[in-house]
C-alpha cells in the first residue's frame, strides 16, 4: 500500500510494486515498496513467539509529496501543520526544505516577526503593571 498521504493512491495497492529482499548486514528479509508517486519505503518484520511486528523505514518521499510541501508552504501554512497534514515529523519537512534549497527568507522573516510580536506583548504587559 502507498503510505504517501499526499498521493491519490494513499492506502491503496493498485499503483505499488513490492520486492522481497535480504539485508546481509542486518540478517533480515524485508519488503521494498515503491509507489508510482515516487514514495519508497521498506518494511521489516520481526517475528517472536506470539507476535509479528512491522517496522517501516521511509527511503524517499517522492515528487508528489515534495510538491505538496511546497504548495502548503506557499499558502502560508506553518511548518508544524504541514508536518501534521503529511503525517511526518517536523524535522523531515525542515530537512527537505534545507536540502532542496527551498527555505526562503520568508520563513526566517516569519520567525523574527513572531518573536517581535511576543516581545512587544511582554513589554506592553510590563509597562501596564
């Protein structure tokens, strides 16, 4: 199933390919899943006496996910909300933006503006007392 929440095939199997591979270093068999949207991840299975545990490792998010990040960013959506919408950690968004060179001065400007607003509020509160 595609795990890319930005993809139209999210949670569907119709546009994915699956390969079963063996990692000599880890001594584990795993499935490599690739969606047509470019989202790639590995699934490792740990089998104990009573349970089977799946572990997912995302290898690549793909162009559809990347375009969705940029689209939300251009709409002024905060980074935390983008991460929540795309079901990933905030640091994944930041890493993508820094690696792709897409971090604009607007993000830095917003941070500075937010700090100025916060400090202004504190000063007004102090002056009022």
